[in-house]
C-alpha cells in the first residue's frame, strides 16, 4: 500500500472521526462556559503549531493546530487548556476582569462547565444512533441457533443448530442480539437457557467462556458460547423506526456502550481483563479507515456508528476521577464543596502532575499495543 493510499484510507478518516468527537466535547465546555459568563480565550482543535485561526467578536481565538490528537478550550485566567488555575495571574487582574475568569465562578458553575464536555459526547452519540436507526433501521435476527462452533462452550452445553432460544434465567429473549448482550456480560457465570427444539422445550445450563474480540477501540474480552445466528429468510427481518422510537433505542444503545465500557474497566481493576487489549491512536486510525471503506459500500452507517462509539468512550473516559481529566476537576470541586474551600495550590499542582503522568503512560502503553498488533499482522503473527 502506497503512502498516499495509506493517508487517504486511514489518516484522513481518523482525523475526521477524532476531530468531530473532540470538537463536540470542547463545544460543550465552550457553550456552558459562555452561558456562565466566563471569557473564553481560545478554542483549539489539535495541539502544537497553529495552522490557521480567527478571532471572533467576543475575543475567542478559534484555532486549528498541526497535531490532530485532541483539543482544548482555554478559559480566561487559566494557565493552559487543561483548566489548570493560574492564581498569580488572576490575583493581578482588575476586579472586573477577574469576574469573567473560570476560577472566579462558584463551584456549581465550574462543575457545570466541566461536566458539559462529556455530556456533549453522550448527546452526540444519541443523535448519531437516532439518525442511524431512523434512516437505516436495523436488522433483527431471531434468537435461533444457525450453527454451533466446534469446541465452544455452547457445544459442551448441548446446543444444537435449529434451537430457538426462548428465555435466559427466566427473561424472554426477543432477538439473537439480546442473547449476545446477556452472554457477553456473563463470562464464567452459569446461565439457564430454555430453548424450543422441534416440538418440545429443553432446559440447557451453560456457562459462557472468556474470548477476545475486536471492537472500535481495540480488543476486549467478553463472554461467548460459540453460537451463530440463523440467517434463514424466516429468521431475519428489517425494522424501520420513527424518529421518536429511534431516539429511545439510541438512548438504550448509548447506555449499553457505557455499561460494556464500565464492565471492561472494572475488569481491568479486578484483574479479569488484560491491559494488552487497550488500543490507542493507531488502532483507532485502523478501525476508522476500515469503517470509512465500508461506508463506500453500504452507506454511512458503519462510519457514523464508529463516531458514536468513540464519542461515548471519550465522554466516559473524561469522567474518570483522574487529575487533568474532567472527572479529576469534578472530584476537586466536590472536595471544595464539602470543605468550603479549594485545595491549596501546591496540592492541585502535584495532582495535575500525577494526572499528566497517568494519561501519558496510558497513551504510550496503548500505542505500544497498537504497534505490537500492527507488526504482528505485517509479519504474519497473531494480531
């Protein structure tokens, strides 16, 4: 693959996807900041050298930078785009100027401004999922087993091709997708299936096994039985949705992504999940290119779906209580609200340094994983 082809197949889609997600995130901060009366000095897409910029009538410098791996909104009185306070600068300002700084706002306003970024990411995901369900609808597969993977947990449990899954632990199963959702979050958890086999109902105890599968943000481990859906015409139907129904499904889908991500993170903390499944910019660029190419064949749905998934992931990641991230700021504001005063400048500075080290380590580690997988594919090794 030539360098030019690689650029258009992978780099351009990656920049488009990340720029949309980052722009919406920062726009959330920007809009609520403006609503709260805070002066915004800069709105940047990307880091590093400035490619081009313009200044609006409110004095905000809108800039596009050379390194498209994020972005920031810099409020008046902040030391940088991460909302790290600059107490000396704020203290030296006239009272009128100090009043429009981020640091001068009450805790509830600062919390609203910070939370607005992740919230905007969730709204973007809901809007995109709503559009996908409204325009493209979705394919519903009956919960019928089309084939059983040899050596899988499903075969060991006694499933057979043609089984129609009726319930799992007493809960009705309307589609194969619903069955997958339950199974994927139930690795090593015994489940009781009731299936219709011919003219009789059969009870099948089964325990999903851990399996690594590809996702929009790398490989994740989920529970699997090794059951394939039936693709017989009688078991496949296309459903279209009104905008209101699509909105409801979009909210459910967004929450489902949050749950799956939360399950993975909790698995990392407990040791059930492996850190070698983390993916960084290279992995996201690869999947962006694949979804962009798929969009040329089947429409924009795969590409929009990726943007929605990444938007939820970015929103959720930013809510983690890590200094430097939005969740870290919210944690500090919560402490301030309880204590009646903010942490001292030294404590905040040290916390931000720790947060920077944590985020930097995560980026380096995830990029290392991406490179290892890429080298493995190029050399014919395991991906």
